[in-house]
C-alpha cells in the first residue's frame, strides 16, 4: 500500500471573480482537512509539473490549445458563461493536468499504488475543443490518454461528481479502450448523461451513465456501485482506474440537491480501492473535480485518503464489517434521509421512499440500455 499525491500553492492562484463558487478557498479547505488527517505521513508528495502541449494535445484540438495560449496566460477574462481566468490560471491549469499525468505514470511504473491529485481548476466538463463549466483542460482525460500512451491497454474512469462529465464522455465515447462511467443528478447541468448514452461506434458499451433524481443519498450511491459500477469494472478488467472526484453530491452543497454524507464518500472510495486491488494491483488515481461546500470537500478528501492509504496503526473505519458494505434493503437507514432529521415524520418517509424507488428506476434504465447493447464492452 503506497500513495503519492500532488498539492501545490499554484492551485490557489486560479482566481475567478469574487463570488464564483469555484474559488481558491476550496483547495485550502481540502489541504487543511488532509493535513489534519496526516497526509504527509501517509504518502509521498510528487513535484508539480506543467503538462506539455503534446500531452494536452492527445485529447484537446490544436486550435483550442492555441486559443488558450493566446488568451489565458497572464490575463483575466472569460471563456464561457461561467468559466473565467485570471493571471494565475494558466500555470494552475497546466500543473493540474501535469499532476494527473505524473501520478498516473507513478502508478503505472509501480512506484506507488495510488495517486491523489488535489488540484484546481477542475476538468471534466472541458470538451476537446472548448472550455465549459469552470473547466479549461480535461485533467482526467489527459491522464487517461497518458496512461494509454504509457502502455495501459484498458483504462476505466469513474466520475462521481454530481454533474455529468460531458467532456470526458465525448472525448472517449468512440474509444473501446477507455470505459467512462458517470453517476450524476439528472436531468441537471450540463444536460447530457442520459442512460441511453452508452458510447458510439467501436466504443458502444464503454460509456455508462446513471442519472439519479435529486435527493439521493448514501444508500442510492452505494446501490449504483454495487449494481452497476463494480460489475462493469469486473467485466472490463481495467489496468488502471481514474476517479473524477467531485464532492458536490454532499448534503450541504449549494450547487446541487443530493444528500451524500461523509459515510457515503468513504463507502464509494473504499469500494474502488477494493476493486482496484482485485482487478489491477491497486492502481487508482483520484483527481479533484467539483464540490462547493467547504466541509463536504474536507469530508470527501479525507474519505479518499483513508481508503487509499489507511492511517498506520489504525484499523480502516468499519474494517470489522462484512466485506461489501451492502446496505440492507429492508432496513430503513435514517442516516440516509438527512444528517439531522431521522424521525421528522411520515411526510419525509414517504418522500424518501419515492426517491429510493426513482433511484432504482434510474439504475434499471441504465441496465436496460447496456443490456440492449450487449453489456459493457469487453475488448
Ligand atoms: Zn460538479
């Protein structure tokens, strides 16, 4: 068990206008939480490095990269309705992508098992030819392309940000060597991510979308992992798993309406750590995407750290539980209704029951779409 990570002050130097939710305080909150959890003793810090144009160019079109180089370095401005840049943005952007590449390389080389990229700006909305949704360069896509270039035959990307990872999906949707799986609030920004989006051409079956209704919590996310993501990973047998790790599913996040708690983050992170141990010698790289509640960001980052590199001398939380952490479907779990409202009455119970049913219906739609295409692609 070993971990490498990238943290750097440069990621606070990307400064959208005051009041923008994707703000430098996000990365400060993440760094404070993982530092308090003992990050430095639990992993090795890699130096930050700017990604090269050749590395970015594996997934972004040259005209777009040229446009960014012309507009962004040293300047302030705006690339779409909500994607801004400041004089420090270009350095942060290149180093966020470089961090994911270098952690991917360290994992594939066998120097470490896991990589943790605590970076911003985020990346998963960035398309091959344009910035979108706070994202300029698609960090995880650049990392997956680097993994392929380094010889990984199959790469899986799990995107648990509350928003659909449209950019990553579109970049790889025709590529059978990259499995892209997203669970997200749906319908919601950016509008894509329908269960019927399962990949195109040779990539048909290598894109998986679970669009959950608003109000889902830990139990619904666990069900997505148990019923869809983990079986798909076992079928695909990746050489490496990348996580597009947004924590905007958190119950208090201001930009979305899910109800995931710290417990849910721990369950999801542990599930991917275990399946990576089972399938690909533990090779797992996590890159920060969204998450706009500072407490939720801290909970999420520490959950990933604990799953990736359990604190020495301390048992993994819930390590005495039976393997799998399956929620008991017959046992209402008050923790999932909300953080402080276990017994707030029949109305809430009825509402929660309908959310659970709608979530299962969403999972069933994804399964039906994949079944119609012959299941997740096995190259
Ligand atoms: Zn998001």
